[in-house]
C-alpha cells in the first residue's frame, strides 16, 4: 500500500505492504489516544484529550467501512455541530486518500490535500500506513486516534455532556456479548471480505471466502428470531456489521469475489440491513456511488477500472423486523 517511511511518501499498490505468502494481513493502527469529558488521566494514568465543541475533526471516506462506523456514530449521537468532517474522494490513488479542495486542519497544520500530509503534520517522522478514519485535534495539531473501534466508543460517550444525548451503544451489561459478536464479525466478515478480495493465492482466497459465508450463515440463523445481535438492544455490534453488509452486493460480491451468494439472497440479513439503513436517517452516511467507484478503482483487483452499472438495490423498501417486537428493543 502507499505509505509513509520516515515522513516520506512512498507510492505503491493498495494493500501491497499487508500481503504475506499470498494472504492479506491488516496492519494495526498506531494512534490510540482517548477523549474524555474532562480530559483527566485515564485508568492507566495516561493523559486524555478534553471533549470540546469545534476542537476535533474527522477525516473519512464514504468508501471505507471503518470510516463509515465513525460517521454513523457522529450522526446517531448528534455530533454534526460538535465535530467537523472532511470527506476524501472515493478513489484511493497513488497519493493515497485525496481531498478535492484544500482542507483547513487548524492553525498548527498546513491546508491538507492528501491525508499523508495530515499524518506528517502531526508526526513528521511517521512510518506506516496512512488510513482513514482519523480523529484530529485541530487545537493541538495532532492525531488523537486512527482506530475506528476506539473512535466509535469515544463518540458514544465522551461528548454526552455537550449534546445531552446519553444513549449508550456499548452498555456495560452487554459488553461481553457485544465483544463476542465483534470478534466473530471482524475476523470473518469485516476483515474477511478483504482477505478474500486481496488474496494472491487460491488457497488463501478459498479459506477467506469460506469464512465469510460461514459467518453470514451463522448471523442469518441468529437473526431469524433475534431482532439484533447482542441482547435486547441495538448496539455497536450491529453498526460494525452494518458497514460491511451495506457494501456487500455493491462491491464485495463483485470486485472481491465474495460471490457464493448475494446478501439479497439472505432473507433475515437483508431485512435487518434495511432496518438499520432506515434507522434515524443513517442512510445519510452511505454513498453507494462512492463505494462502487472506490472499490472498482483498486487496480490490483480490477485492472480495467470499469465500474459496473449495477446492482440496483432499494434499501428503503419495507423490512419485516417489526415481527420481532418483544425480542428486541431499540435503545432510546
């Protein structure tokens, strides 16, 4: 993948640095700081950042499922006027994530055209992958966090005192169940589609695609008589799954060769997907044109760069999840 080496941008194929023996191995994220309501030390004694309106900025792409998690939580938690957002162009080119217009990243950073410029503004000697999402501190000119799993939990609670929205998508009583689902979904579905799509050897692809559909089959069976994944509430586990499901037929089924079945072929999963898409206008965080353009522009998996016309999917058509009222309660 295009990456920074000691602050210098090195061009390369998407995911090339994450391949080993023909299989895709995702590089871990590097920035894992936290935001808290008062900015005091955390339980381990590490300084945290203080939750303040206008101080932070999300750098995202509508293409990326990891970034989409953060857009969803920004939307659900009413943070649109608290945290600004910069959206990259859908295609990931030789210069990495690119912003059409220069992005103001605060007084301690230059205007940003490429995301790698943001990384080096925060850490001039940075070496590694340049990924979205990035939660950026405009006041201090540094990256707070670039791990989406952390960012959604920060957005879930850190700014509640500013917004008054105290809904909790990671309630303590359900955390063991949420983590159980998160592990299954991340390994086999969220990251599984990438393992299949970027595989360079038949065996690696075969293993990955089997994992993807075995996990989808398992979730399909669960959703037959459960409204949501973990317990009785709509939780972060559902949103972490949603971002892959909404991209599945538009991208992963085609360009990533996850084509044993379409998501539309699953009765419960497809209805569940439509319920989440329609929930509180979450549809506003989904741009199918960006998703298709972005994935089909990856030269290593689609050398021609041709973006298919279909599929045509109506995520706004009715779903049947109300039949499970009493087996699931939307968290209000």
